C-alpha cells in the first residue's frame, strides 16, 4: 500500500517499517556511515529550515560534514546555489585536504518535502535532478508532505523518503522508510 501511494515500485524500492520519521532518517545516516570511501570525506547538505529529525543525525555522524543551505525570504532553497555547491565538491574537487590527496564529496542532499514551520514545498524533482547530476542521493523528510500532497518517488527521483504514520492518520508509533534498491 505504501509503495503504491508513494509511486515507489517494489521492483526499484524497499519499504521498511520503523517507529517514526526520526528512526527512518537515523537508519539512512547509519547506513551512510558504512559507505565512507577511503580518501574522501563525506558531506551532507540540508537547509536551515530542517526539523531536528533531519538535522541532528547529520551533525552527529562521525567523519561527516554538514552544510546547511540558506533559504530565501519565502523559505525556498536556491537551486542555483545547490548546483554550484555540488559542482564545486563533486565535479571540480575544490574542497578537501591538500597534500593528502583526499577530497570532500557531497553524498546526500537531505531536505524536507514540506516545511513544518512555513509549509513551503521545494521542487523535489529539480533538487533530485541536480543531486543526481553530481553523484549525490536525495533524502526527503516527508513527515509534513505525505498527507497533503501527492508524492511521486519514481518520477521525482527520490532515493530515500521518511515519514511517521500518524501524519497520515495511522496509529502513533509507526513510520516508514522507503529506499531505492
């Protein structure tokens, strides 16, 4: 049912049941921790508007850096700035540790699907297109999105999507993580 509602075909996505959005995002953080490649320092990008569930795991992830993108006066992220950042890190290798040959690379862009403060919904398909162009993945904190807007994971190119079931009027204490295989 979740895969169908979220346009996440089971041939391409896994549906994992958790206790809430926070646990779902923590699972992604833990799995990313094990993907660190020698010679590069992993970086996560999110925005200044993220809920703590999509902020704290990235700050506390050992060996990772977090970059928080600003938003404009209406709460939207600057997609040109996101692309510039990804290009500098992942294509032009402008960030790293000189003398050691290591480079910092953005592995994940982690953004809310809808702001729990402003209700702003960024263009997730465009965020995904930009992230994928530079070899990064997209995680969407969809806690505030799933009950209010149609979600099209496959069409939009979302790699990870997390939400708490009570946000879609299901019982408290359950959540969902949908991850691309």
